[in-house]
């Protein structure tokens, strides 16, 4: 049983780290710590909310089904994954080795120095915030400060943000990141408040792009989608596409058509894609869709 209470916006893995510290079990071998808590040993990644490893920890918190969903929405990054799953993404799991295929996002654990100071003053401890680990998040939504990270934070060791304060460095921002920051936080808040919004915005995207016909789309539509993809790249910028999608790098000869991969329903398209595919389309069309006016 995980007994430590979750703090506001605290990631579940952060509470798991504090549990080990508060129980005086830091001296125990890490694999043994997992074993005595009835949890399968695994590495702790910041942006893999749809996996059985993380769910194993949540189940050890002794929550009701309603509380489990609330915990996922408020204390992991699962909200954005509702864009990629039918109705309630919390029911789905995805192997760790598939979730980030083709995605270039910075997946390191990160923190806001001002949050560290504020959390220690208010709660007596710093902790890892879920919001800081949304797709492409680089600026704290509370303090408007660039988040800090370190290369050794690709996987979370049993440490808290204040342990990294002296060695972590500010993340690097690109020009497109500036507009992305408020966008990603607003999308997450929208989904938390209305978990059915993803269904409505995806339906509106299909209407706008004239692809409401029964799936899978016919192959003859591919040429039109190739033209749309070129337009999307021109509007968003090659730098944006290359930084987020591996296949969009200049050295790649075979590039993934993000629109076709997301909307076609072809057999070769994954049933559960990384939410960055849908987020990119929404980011591109946000000025054109009534469901997205509050995101601007």
C-alpha cells in the first residue's frame, strides 16, 4: 500500500519516491523495495501514463475506480492521451517500447526552481509536477520560468527536484516553443474539465479536412493528404516538424505524413498513436476550429 498523500499536481512517481524516503527504505536495494511493495520492478519514465507499471503503483494506493481516473488525470500526463484513445484512455495500456516511436520530444524529468522553493516553503518538500511533463512543456505555467533538467534525468532515480538544483540547467527554447507552451497547458486543462472534448474536436477536424467518410480512407485520398501535409509543414515550419518527429528530419528520405497516419484509419496505422500527432493537427488548425477558440 502506498500511504503517502499526493500533493497538488504531484506526479504519481514523485509520491512513490517520497514513500520510500519517508519509510526509511532508501538503504534497501531498489529491486527489493519494489518487491516488498508488491510492484513489478521498472524504470520510471515521465511521459508514459498508459503502461501497466505506473498503473501498478496507482492500484497500490487503495483507490476506488472513480478515484483512479481522477488520480490519472491530475497526477500523470494521461489527459493528453485521451486524444489518442476511444472515450476514456485510462482503460488502455501501451508497452513502453512503442509509446514514443518516432517522437523526438525531450522526455527528461524537469522542474521549476520557483516551484521547488514554493513547495518546500508550503509543504516542507519539493516534488515532481505532472504539468511540467506534458508534451513539449518547457516553461512553468505558474511562474512563467524555463524548466530545468539534466541528462541523468531521462529515467527518474529516487530523488526529488531539490536534489538537482545545483547541477540542472534551463531547457533550450526554440521560436515555436513560445506559442506551444500556453497551448499545451490549455489543452490539458480542457480535457481534464471535459474528457469528451477530444471526441468533438477530432470530429470537427475530420469535417474541416473533408474526411468524414467511413474508415479506412481510400488510397486515392492519399494525394490530397500529401498536399495537406506539405501545407501543414509550411505553416508550422520545418523546424517544428523536425524537432518533434524523427521522420521529418532533413536527413530522412522517407517522411511520415502526420495527417494520413492519424486520420486515414489504414491497417498500417497504429490504433493508439502518441498524442503529439493529434496535438500537431490541432495546433495547426486551432484558428479555424470553433472547438479550439479558447486555446488561442
